[in-house]
C-alpha cells in the first residue's frame, strides 16, 4: 500500500515535526496528521473508522495534560479498536520494545530518528498493511444545530472556525457546532483541510480566491472571507498552488 495515512502523537515539537518530515520523504503517505497530546489523539481515534487512520506513531513517554495517559496507554486503547491502526512506538530506550510487541506493535523507532530507520519501518508497514474494505461508506461529520444532530458530507465542508471555546463548521448546508478542537479536526481530516490561522481551518478544494488587502492576506472560501496568519502565509500559498496550472510560484 503506497497511500497510507498516519497519526503522529509526540509532545516534543522538534521530534514531532522531524518525524513528520521523514515520513513525508518516504512518499508512502497520502495523509500525515500530528498532535501533541493524548487527549486530542484519543478524540481522533474515537472518530475512526471514518478517519481511516492506517498507522499510529506514539511516543512511549507521552503524558497528557491530566498526567494520566501515557503513550503505552494510548497504544493499548488503539489496539482494542474494532478496526485498529498499525502501531509504531517511538522511544529513547530499547527497553520498551518488548512491551510494544506484547501490544502487537509492528515496530518501534529509537530517538533520535533517522531516515534510513524510518524507511525500514515504513517498508515493514507497507508489507503488513491490510487492504481497506471496499464497502466502507464515505466519512461524514456529526454536528449540532439547535437541538438536532446533523450528519454532514465531508465534501461539503468549507471551513472550521474557533471562537470563544466553540468550534463552528461552515458547510454548504449551513453553520453547525462540533465538539472537536481545530487540532483534533486537522488530525482527523488530514489533507482535506488546511490550517491557515489559529482560529481557522479551510477546505482547500473550496478556496476560490487569495488576495492581499491592507497588508493582510485573506482567502475566499464559499461566501466566507478567511484571514491567513502571517507565519502561515507561505505554506498556505504553496499548498493552494500545488497541482495547479496557469502561474508559477515565484
């Protein structure tokens, strides 16, 4: 399988970003999401199988904000799922390898990570990866409006907005409330969404325009005008221009 999806759970920012970069270099992943804590990881796993996560990379010494969920606890929870992802443990000590294999982990990666070792791990994952069920229904988002639950097609999502501890889903069918944070939504939806601002995720497929006004970059997404944070502007532009024709990136 050459288009796996992965969820990386690592509380150290440098290690998390480096592992994501190495996984991208293997060209074996269609979607790579990353979260820093167990709480967000559990929310994403609980959304499966809609999220179709093939591989969970979990830091063994991961501890959530409450201090009661380690990386091993997270792996145990994932292993008990009806349709569990393959599990790879990341650790600074080889002593955790036996514990990992008792959980059914496919592999473990010692820190500091290296491309050669990650390639070996990914090849092992590709050989063991089971085919996805062909009759799996397309994923849907469960959201609220007033006193009703609504089941929304993912293709109709325009953007997610976080404000005052609430998350709103802007959809072609209207505006709804969801219980997940933007971080968890980004991890669950992978390449279907793009983080453009601390308060906004957008669906690149629905972006109709990009403009700079008074020093601020804004996107037109459906009927929405969405701000782009300065530190994300270059990444957003590159992502939107990928697989397009007509102009060249300067």
